[in-house]
C-alpha cells in the first residue's frame, strides 16, 4: 500500500487526511504501519487523496521488476 508515500507527496499530515477522509487517525496510522486495510477504508482514503484504488494499493515495485 502506498498510503504514506502518496500522503507525503500531497503535503498532507495525518490529521489533515483524517479531515479529508473521515477515517480515524489510529486507522490511518495502522494502515501506514501494517500496509493493509479493508476495502471500505481504502476507498475512503483513495477518494480523499484523489487517486485510484490501484494507485493506492498496488505494489509498484513488483510491476517495475517484470
């Protein structure tokens, strides 16, 4: 999951993403730490960040290695 990278690229803090997404702070911190979340949470985060689920969730390093 690319949440932290995308959040930082957009210049957003965790509290700002909480406001934009409606996802609790602890959930965002856990997603960034554990690199996994429910589909419902991923949709909210992707919408708030203005990215697709694919951009948020796909491991781009695996694609680049092919």
